[in-house]
């Protein structure tokens, strides 16, 4: 058994991967993280709870895609418009597609309206589809937030609108003055889980234009509010999503996702303003560009562990009761860290051989399947270095699963018996040799 073995010390001192003091985002809060590991690359007032407006819809998207995966809801399932959803949909001061009272709409078209056009009534319709009522759906939102390890959040409705804008029909037991709130760090964490677990969300979030109910009297041009998508007015190379938001309470907000040259980032800007401190739709994109430019231009990505790699000195692990007494082990995925250009990370690698969770030790026993996770390689910063992640309690964010490279079948009773007999006589021979040596 191997336990907490330090196997390598690498590179030079690491300063915290933070932007220089002169770098500042004009927003009430901001954060930039690696969307692969959750490593925090820049943060500004990231722990303060603030209004999130339609960024709330990321949780609604998560719960819908989860329900689809679990076959609790299907894409072609139909929803009949309630009086509540109808009244909200008719408010043209809000982002909406028109929904007719009593008419049926399928889940896919409601999802597209929510994700592309941030349609609020369509979002409430999906909440009613999943949970029966928006009030019950809000319970699911807060429950899922807890399950995901989110720390600073408050969900009071499915859409992100201010409760006062919900025509007096906001979910109980909420109050008209209640608002959806999260910290920038929590918002990034939610986005991290959404794109990690349901990457297909980006296929819809990156659609620039689509017609709702094309060819009908209700045909509506849906233009994506994310103006940083490559073909739109503030087009940004590599932009893939994810969700804008704006209310009087929250100001102009944006959670962005972008990818270039193997780098994948999640950015969050909350209550963004221009240089004069005034909020406007353009500001959230200007400040997001600052964050993403910093990541793409000022940071280097260092691959620490390659997928399929072995740890020197620990290329295999002992197996009890197997046809083979050893099994080859390898990294199940890669692990990379970010540093500022010109700097190199300073850390040690730990290898833990265990049955399931970090910290436990368990002897491997046959039979073993190929690709079974039997341990983790983790990074430990050295000499004051720091590796910060969006979920501090989730150790696996900075860990690589070590997997069996082959299967090991259980040895039959005869082989096990012979090994036992061999061990028995080996023990006798050793004892006899010690005794004979003592005579001379």
C-alpha cells in the first residue's frame, strides 16, 4: 500500500496568479477562472453577494438538462401555458417571446427561447414543467445549489427578474422586494458545473439568431443578448457563451465562456460600469474583454500531468488475490496550472493509492476492471505559493485520477492455495535459516 508519497518537487517559486494592481475591472465584482479545473486566475470583490438578474437562468438550465438526462422530462414534451406565464409573456418591457394562454409549446422551443433570448415567461414555463409550480422549482434551485457546494446564493424565482416584476404572482413565500443573489465566485462555480456536466448548453448559448415559432403569427426574431459572440457587434474570438443579465437591482452583468489555443476560461462581471461609473449594456462586454484578454495574453498554461502518464517509481500497484500480482496505473486525465508569463509553478506532487476518496488507503483486490480509479495525483504548493480554486473544499479540482491500465482477474482457488503454501514454506525456510545461522 502506498500512502501520501511525495514523489517529485518541481520548478521555481510561484507568485499568486493575480493581475497587477494596475489591472482593475469596472464592476462591483469580477472573477476569471480556468473552466477545466476551476483555478482562480483573477478576482475582485468575488465573495460579496450581489444581484444576478438573468444569470439566474444558468441554474434553470442546469436543472432542465439534469431532468432531460434523468428522463424526467423530454425535449418534445408539451407544456400548456398557465395564466401566470401568459401574463408575464405579454409584458414587452421584459425579454420575452409571446405565449398564448392555454396553447401548447414543447420543451425544446421554450429552452431555446430561454437560452438564446433570455425569455422570462418561457423560463417560468420550464420551471412549471419540471416542478409543477415555480415555488416548488425555487426549492429545487436552492437544494441543487447546496448539493453543488455553492456558498453564497439566494434563489427566489426561476427567471432572475425582480419579484416585483412578476405581476403579483411571484413564488411564495417570497416577498415583492426579494431578489436573486450570488457572489461572483459562486456564479463562476455554477457556470463551472453547468459547462462541465452539460457542455451541450454551449451549443444553444452560442446561437446568434433564431426565429421562435417561424411561419406563424407569433414568429419572433430572437437575437442573442451575448453581443460578444464572434459574428455580433462586440464579437470576441473564441467566445462560446454563456449568460447575460440586467435589472435595476443587479445592473449589467455577464458570465462569459471563451476558448482559444487550449485555454478555456469562465469570466464573471457583475454590475459593470463605464469609466465614468455609469452602467450600460456595452460595459459588461468591455469589462469581460479585459478579463479574457488578461487570461489569453498574460497567462501561461503548464501541463503538469499528461493523460495516460505514469508517476515515476509508481508505475504499478500491488494487487491481492489476482492472476497478476501487480497492475499498471496511469493518469486518467491531464492536469494543468496557470501562471503569469515568465513565471513557473512551484509545487510537489503527491500520489495517494486508495480505494475511493482522497485521504483513505485501501489495498487493491482482484478482480479489477480496466480504467478503475485507484488513486489520485495531487499538487501541493511550496514556499508560500498558492493555488486557489473556486470551491476550496473540493480537493479533486486539483487532482488527477490514477486508473488501472488493464484489467486483473481474480486468481482461482488452486493458484491462491499454492501461493499460500509457498508463503508458508517460505516462512519456515526463513526461520530455519535464521536458526542455523545462529548456531554458527
